[in-house]
């Protein structure tokens, strides 16, 4: 099966504000023009203060989530200290790069908080890692990033950041045929996670 046959389509976004980090993604799982599921999960918690949202092959997303979660738990247990978000993003980058000959078909937005504040990173399938204030990945990214850029401010409340993420994903869903069927959003603050799911 060629890569072109595996094109899955998806939209995932991330927004960092002074109040926290918001990650979101839609739920449609498709292969080419075929919709496999309308209830796919593309937003994942990592420990108690980090999360990731992804676009690409769902099996790859799930595998990366399991590997990263286990590695972070192991390293925190061994060192008896909390891993920084930057270190966790670099760890994910190293995992992705180690599979570069047979890469995971996933684009990832990774975020969380630590003693240095809130952080948001974008990673490609071979491990490039870039820190930013907001990002979008997947086939719906060109549409959703325009919505975020038009309304983004660092001072956004976490509730407004969640609403902006939902608005950006909805805009992508309305124009991207392989994105749709619902939205999952997670906010990461110093007080923990806030999750919201919307059925469309």
C-alpha cells in the first residue's frame, strides 16, 4: 500500500496563553475517502501536567502516547523529580528520530506546564521540535491556523482559548472533507486538566 493510500486527514491545534495550554483535535478517522470511525481520540494526557494532540495514523498516535507516557514515568521514578516539558518534548523528538527510516506517520502538538511556566511544541514525523505560542497540524491546518492568528492574544483566559481552539477546528471541519464528527479539547493549567468534548 502506498503512502498516498494512507493519507488520513485530520486537524489538531494548540494554543499557549498566560493562563495555560489548550490542545484540541477532531474525531474523524479516515483512510483516503473512507471514514473508518467517527469517534477517534486524537488528544492524549501525558502524566498529570502534559498532553499531546496529533494528526496522522491513529495507531501511530496511540503507540507514541504509550511509549512517551512509560518513558516519562520511568525517568521520573528513577530521578525522583518531575521532568520539564522541554525535556519531555526533546524525549519525544528523540523517539521520533530513532524511527526515521520507518517514521511514525504523525504530526504532534505537545504541551504542558512545569516550574518554568507553560510550553507548547510542534513535532514532525522525524523529530523536529519547535516551541511556539500556537500551532495547527494536519490537512485542516491551513484553515484553522488563520482563525487562531486572527484572534490570538497571550492574555486570553483558558476558557476563551478553549473556545478559540473549538472555533478553529470547526472552521477546518467545514472545509476539510477528512476532518469532522466531533471535537475533543483539553486545557492544562496549574490546577490540572479541563476537558471538553463536542459532538457535531
